[in-house]
C-alpha cells in the first residue's frame, strides 16, 4: 500500500514534553512519584477549578481499583457496572474478588440505563445483596444521564465511581465529567485526548482521601524509619517521567478537544447525506462531548463489517464498538439487567478514525472510502 496507515486515535507530541523529561533526567527523578507528578496533579486540580483533589496513577485501571479499595469493596460484595464499556471498567471488581452486576445501555447516550439501574438495585437488595458501588461510564466521551443516574444512586445511598477515562474535556450542564461521583477516574493512555504514554488519575473531593489513595498506590508504607506495612499496598503511582509527558501534553488539551470536535463536524458533513446512518451526537445542550471517538450506527452488522473492511482495504483503522461485558467469556456468568440495546450497539456500531492529528489528506481518504462504499450500496440522499 502506498498510503500510510490512518489509525483510530493516536497521540501527538506537543513540543513541550522534552522540557519536563529533561528536568527529570537531570535531577535524577527517574522513579515513581516526584516533582513532575506533584505538578501534574496541581495542574489537573486547577483544570477542575480546585474543587477536586487528584492522585496520579500508572493507569486508569489502577485508579478504578483504588476507588473500589477506598470504598471498602471486599470479597463477595457486589458492584454494578455499565455493560457497554471497555473491560478495564469491570476487571478491578474481580481484583477485589467482588461480583460485577451488569446493566444495559439506553439509546440516547449509549450509557448506563437509569431504568434498568434501579431495577438491578431493587432486585439485588431483595436478594439480600445491596450493591457496594456503581461504575458509570462516559462512553466515547459522551456524558451519561448524570441527573437521573445520580438521583437513583442517592436514593439508595450507593456511591458512584465515575469512569471518565474517555471523557477528559467533556461536561454536563457546564460541569466537567469526572467531578460528579464520589470518585472520578481519568486515563492518559496513548490513545486518549492527552497522554502520559501510560497513566491515569483518581479524582476525589477530599485531600485526606487523596493522601490515602497515594498511600495505597505506593505500597502502603507506614510512617517509620524502616519499611513497615499494616495494609496491603500496590505499585500504582505515576512515574515522574510519565508525568513530565503529561505536563507537556496538557498544554494542548483544549486544542485537542477542539480538533476532535472538528472531526465530528467533518463526519456530520458526510453522514447527513447518507441514509439510515446515525452519527453519535450530543442529546441536547446539557451534554458536551469531547468526541474522543466518533462513532456511527449502521443498519446491520453486515453493513458495519462491510464498511470496516472497506476502510481496512484502504489502510485505515476502524473498529466495532466495545463488546458488552455481559457477552464476554470471562463475565458471562454474572447477572445482567436490561434488554439488548448494548448488544445492538455492538452489532451495528463502528468507531471511526478520530485522532487529533488527522490531516486534510487523511480526511479526504476517509471520505472517499465512505462515499464509495455507500454509493455501491445505493444509500446516498438526493443522488442524481
């Protein structure tokens, strides 16, 4: 193939990273924790308007695990989790030997369905197992129905872990995603809005809880002249080098959000002329998505696969939506509440190239594949 591959979502250098990396190297802070980590946390806290406290971790997954630990989730406890998500949302439940309870999506935001969430809670309580926590996800950067979901959680006094791994820069009614739950979680994996190469963060509303999270993330070292451990610890702290990358990356956060949203306008300009294809969009003005990934729903799985293969033939990456957790082999035995909305999204949904570094040439290649595919399938509106 003559054309370079267009990837689904790649990070790009800001030009500021080297300054912080070189500082770490020159001062011999080549370890977990350190000045860059402290500064990165401070910058993030400022981004969240100093209403939250942030502990930087080595991944978003470890941040979810820390949230479960801090909520006291133990073996045998039950944790409700959105089924339509990446496995990292659910895996930490098993780390604690707890039981995931999966809930279907609703059609407006593709996120956890409030109606089925309440059905699940009531049923688990009737069975003698009140859920210990709820993991709700802002899928592909789209905020879930915050008011409805949190009203239900509050009614039953169940804390929410807000998985905002894909939603840095998204907001609901003007408030940033990640700041609604008792805990929020961010990811800085290489495919996110900004990256630290690998890394994440736990968001909380308490300095004391932040310090406890860092305590667990640094092997639970008690205060002593020697190494003393009274609780199980984990090696979950972000490295000083990774935090240096993050400090460089966060300088282009707003730029990257705008570029991702521009990608959405690009796709909208194409799909508004194509019949029966739904581009995933904000429900109303209360929702502000960073459009981390732009996604579409086609009419059938066959059509979705046809378009995916057409992209692949042109050396362009696209992928089906997340396969719901309740369909995954490792999670099939756990309870599921809902119908088949998440399953239908998986069957018919496709993630499109959405990187902040898409060039006009890249977009021309992407548009050519889409238009040619639907011309062959006689789907263009107002075709002359």
